C-alpha cells in the first residue's frame, strides 16, 4: 500500500516511548544521567532492542556497540537509508537530546507498519554508542569509527573517568557485537534532533531545516609537572600541572570573548589533575577545550590561538604540554538535495519552518563524510539542553517527525 500524502505518525505512541526512556537512568529531577556503557545504558539498549524486534526489525550490534534495526525493502540489494542518533546522555542530561532521534526513527518504522507500506530500499534505525563523550572521550566516537575515522582497537582501549576500559565495558553489558564497525554502502542518513538552541522556540517555529554546522575545532591536552610541597617550594621551582591546565582553560575562555561579537564561542570544558590534593602540587593534568564560529577561516584562527595558548600556559608554569587528541567537524557538510527535499515536505505540509545551522556536534557530522546526510531540528524550550530542565512537548515534534517520515520514504522509494 503506498504512503498517502496525508499519512501522519502516531504522536501518542512516540511520546510513550519518550516517557518509557525517561524511567531509565534518572538523574536530577526531570532529567537523565545515562552514561555510555553503564548499567542504565544497558537497560535502555535492551528496551530499544525489544521495541525494534516487536516492530519486525532484524537487529545487529557491531564491535563498537552500535545497534542497527533493519526493515527490509522490496529490493534489498539497494543501499539502505539510515535514521539515527543516540540514547546515552550527559551526566546531567535531558530526556530528548539524541533520544528523540532514535525513537523518532522507530516511529517512522511503526508508521510504515501501520500503513503496510514496504519501501524499495531497506531502512535501518541506529543507536550510536558514546555520542556524548561524557564517560569516554572523544564524543561521537562510535559513529566516527563506523566511517573509518577511528580504529576499533583504539576505541576499545579508551579509558573512562572511572578507570573502566571501553572494550571491557562493552563486554560487561553484553553489547560487544560480532558485526564489524565498518560502514558499507549507504544511500542516505537522516537525523532528527532537538535544536539545543533558543532560535526556533523564540521565533515560534515548528521545525528547523539544518543547512550546515558551525565549524568546530577541539583538543584534549595533557600537562606534565612535578609534585612538591606547597609550603617550602619556591615559586620559581614549581611545576604545577594543575595551574598550567587552569591557565590554558582561562586563555581559551578569553578567546571566546574576543570573537563573541560575531557569535564565536570557546569552551573550557574539562580539567582533571593528580594528585589534586591540598598541600601538594599536581604533577599531571588533562584538559579539554574547543572553539567554534560560523566562519571556517575564523574558526581556524581561533584554533591556532588555542594551540599557542596551550604551550604558553605550560611554559609559564614550568610544565610540559602534549596534544593527546584533536577533532574537527562542521561546515557545509550536509547534502543539498536532501535539504531541499526536507524543505519541500515542510512547505507541502504547511509547517512554520526556517533554515538553521547546527551549533553542536552530532553523529550526522561523521556520517556526512561517508554518505548524503541531512538533519531536522525540533524546538526545545528556551534552548536549554545538557541539563535536567531540558523540556519539549509532544507538539514540538509534530513537524519534525512527519517531515522525517515523508522525506525518508520519498528517498527510500527512489
């Protein structure tokens, strides 16, 4: 049976999955703390897998823990359409960031089942592992591995804040899959996500058509100093790695303010040190920073300032600095034909839409290096995100979900 132009998703059914998800890994009131490969992550994976199986999907898990729920098409030799996002959260996370995208993909499948429509191409719903990077750094590590950015052995050897090894935790929770973490041929990738910004909500828009992403440059660096007593050690003999890291973070924050007038941003995201105790100087520290700006050339200039500040901060404290990891994403990376198709659906269904750029990182950024990719944004209240007060209503997803359904089916039936 063909999908009719007025076919709509079951909003109540979608919302029931959101509410069920919100019961797993509760954090602060109203929010979630579902860190990658923890017990709560295992539980939501189990629930998602059961939902996929109930919807008639065949489920596979790859070596990075990515979960794929596949609905066959009438011609399974054709490359599939992927719809995905993530189910892990920040330590003080919300109920929608990433989650709405995975469960929105599931709702697309359920809506197709309701109508009995079988698309020409297979459709695969994906939960990507460790998008947030809140336990294992860097973020988006498993989607990056999927497209060849990272080696699977390197991913398995990542060490979390609690000292746990990524690969060991995959095995512990039962999601060290047999499928290779390697992308084959993919026709297209769609990702629905909350905006994570205030624009759509402030303008009372129903949906955002994502045209690209702010170029981002990020860096994880280590500092090596020397432990010493805080009392008798003269200032000129100190090698305080904690101070070196703190100076770098402050310098990066200043870079953000220098470029803020044109919406540049620099983030001092993280600082850890050892021993990090009173009475003693720390001999090791690690810090994470990033810069972003709507203009690529300006982002590169900010990144160079960040790099110089790293070694200047270390030298000022008599320490050594080393860059442990770097990443970049964003720019004009999304497929223009797919963007046009999503916009056409928004116009056809008479939703209040606008073009918008993403200012956050998403798994879609890595997928865009491998296959045609596009994103759809749903509004969230005041743009609050990565926070337990992150809030949406069912109505906030009406436009995004229905546009996703029809854009996916139109692509899958080509």
